């Protein structure tokens, strides 16, 4: 799978509204057949920072995502709400779901 984590520093005046601002992009991406997950979290340390954790089935699914109409729309509509260019980690993993964290196993 293609596993991506990105940090978005949102303008303070838009931080509380970010989930709504990104809603159509989020919903369209989650509906892609190759999307495994696409989840936003808000930083506890910086309320203007959102972390996006996303995964796609394979490189083909990732390529379909970045060439989609909703991705191109997001490229135009989301940056005006950001303080800086998002930072990203993008890697390929030989798995297709989350693994259990054995060190904190729940019995």
C-alpha cells in the first residue's frame, strides 16, 4: 500500500472550520475504490495544525487519486487557507491494513 502522512498548518482564522473546508475533498477521496483510509486529526500541541493519515491500495490507486478532478479542485481551493505548503511523508508498505501494537495489547 501507499501510506501517506501530511501536516497542514491552517490559517488560525480557518482552523476551527478546516473539517468543513476540506469536507468535499475528504468525502470524494474516501469514495475512491483504491482508498483504504483518509483520516484527519487535529494536533493537541497546535490547534492550527491538522494531520492527514491516508493510504491507497497500490501505486495505481495513488496515481488515480492525484489525477482525479477532486484532487485538482483541492489543489486550487485548499492552499488559500494554509499558512505554508503541507509537509508529507510518503512510503510504500508491504501490508494492506493497520497492524496491532503488540506492546500495548488489550487482553
